[in-house]
């Protein structure tokens, strides 16, 4: 769980903001009673001082997941995925903030889990002098790489993002850094880019290096009035250069079945422990196509190519010593179609943007929605090493073909019930993949989520 200090700081910040808002309201001497300070928008309630100089959006997010596996590996069961308290708001009209604390329990320290399975929250400050046309923000937030990675986990079509985003494109999801983003030409163009530590959520930069990440999306027919007016075409780019950076991320299925392991042991009488760490350049490019046809039906697809240079460290030694160099070359893509059987896509925010909240942007809605989504995805990775004697289980080829059927019931944006059926097919020559394939090439997962968001 988060430290007591972090929770205390979050509580103090909330109390200070509420006290400041109360003081500001008290200072407004007016002959007539002030307007009601409590309002509603499509995502919930907000608090506003007279004059609108302070606007607060209190929020919370609770996600309870269930996972069931015919193989019983990983183990089936129910667990708390996210338990988050949030406070977002505007100060003096131009300054926006998002601060959160997540109280979901962390997995054991020796558990092999991908970064996408760890609860990490947004914590950033932003300056928006020209509305949504220019937003400068600094802190921790979803990296601007791929459409899915810039879509809040509260509103993704499936319980987990596609491998294209969560495994290859942006495996740590959130980054610490500074970014400029916004909408231009009446919403026809969305841009985002910035400098980041490139190591995921963390306290300080580990290697004194920074990553450059950016994304641009064009919606050419937005003002045409045609059924395909929301057609969007975009691209992402990521470049970094690390010096003995963080450990390479664990890669796993939505249910947690690991298919790329960044740490292992080798040797008979005295086993040695090794880890893959990011070392050298990392380059990635992504492309996206989003095609809603009206508000009830649509299709979407993304592709990502990545080359990551790695170092194989002997962690038994003190200090850890590089004993080999490796390179990961990967490409992944997914295609998805969705259909609203009840309600339509206007129930949810537009994917891939994550713009600041605006008070009273649309009326509060508690309409029902039932969405059916089908996704197919493929991941192809090759890991090479200049020291094969180390016995790295990830070396050679990893191939995963996956299909997912998802059903989401929405009650407004507040309550979500989701069910996903996932079918994974393994192939390749890495030691990890051959071990998985020995138990059968096909792996089934049944996932459930009951979620509440404000």
C-alpha cells in the first residue's frame, strides 16, 4: 500500500484546498445569496466558488476483478485491482491539477507481474492559458504513446489494454516528465509531446537520461457532418537512451500468464541470478486508425514497432555486473470492432485524449449502455544475446496470437460491469514459450470486473 506519508500529504492537500475554497467564498460579500456551489457534469459532481476561481472535482475509482483459468495457473480468484481517491480541479481559471492516491494492495515483492498490473495514479500540475489549445503539464501521467495508452483505464473497451500498448508500446503506462498537448484547428488536430524519465512511475531518474515521446492525431472530416466524421489517423514516436536503466518489464497476458521473463537463474551447483536491464537506445513508432461510424458502431486498429537494447546483469555479484548484451526487436498490432447494443458511444469520453475536466461541459447522465467488443491481436518479438551461455529464457522468438470478446454494461459513467473471454495461442523458440506450449498451445482466460468511477 502507499506509504502513510503519501496518504497524509494527500489528506492535507484536500483539506487545504477545501479550506481555501471556503475562505474565498466567505470573502465574497454580496447583497444577494451566492449561487449554489455544487454542480454536475457528465462525469459527476463538482464544487465551485462564486466567480469560478476555484473548481474542484472530487472523485474515486474502485475496480474489483475476477480471473478464472482452466489450467489453474495462474490461480483463479477475486482481487482488488484499483482503489483510488482522486481530486482534480482548476485554480484561478488557468491552473489545473490532478492528484490521486491508490490503496489497492501490492503483489508480493517476488511476484512476476507486468507493470500494467500495478496500480499507479496520475499526479500532475498543468497550465492552460489558451483553453484546450495549449496545455503544459508536469508530473506523472499516461505517456503520450498510442491511442490506448492515452485512454483512461476506467473507459477502455476491454478490462486490459491490448498487447500493442501494454506489452510493447508503453509497458509501464505512466511516465514522469513534462508534456505539451492540446487541440488545434477546432479539434481537427490533437498533438502531444514531451520529455520524460522513461522509467515509469518512480521517485527520481535512475540514470540521468531522458526519453522523448510524442503523438499526433488528425481528424480530417470532423466538420463534414458525414457518418465517418470522427475518422482519426495518428502516429506516435518514442526515443530514449539509457545507461544501466530499469529492469526490463515482465510481459504477461491480461490474466497474468507470463510469456517473457526478464530475470532468471543459471548454473547447477551454485546458481547465478541474472536480470535484463535497459541499456542503450530504445526506439519505437506507432500508427493508429480509429473509425467510429455514427455513435453505435466502429472499428479501430494500432500497430507498434520497437527496438530495445538491453544489458544482461549478473545480480549475484556485488555490485551487479554486465555480462552480456541483448537486443529486443518487436512488432505488435491489434484490430477491434465494437457495437452498442443499448445506448451509444456518447456515454463515454472520446478515447485517446485525457483533456482536463470542465465544469458543466455536458449534463449529468445516468443513461444505460451495453457494448459488445471483439479484438484480435498479435505480438512478434525476437531477443538476441551475444552471450548465449547465460541461459536467458527470453532469447530467440516469442509469438502470441490473442483474441478477446468483451461485454460492458454501463450505468452512466459511474458503474461498469465487464466480462472478457481471452484465448491465447503460443508459438516460438524461447525457453519460456516452449514451456508454456508444452502444456498446450491454447490458453483460456475468463475475466470479470465490477467498477465504480466518479
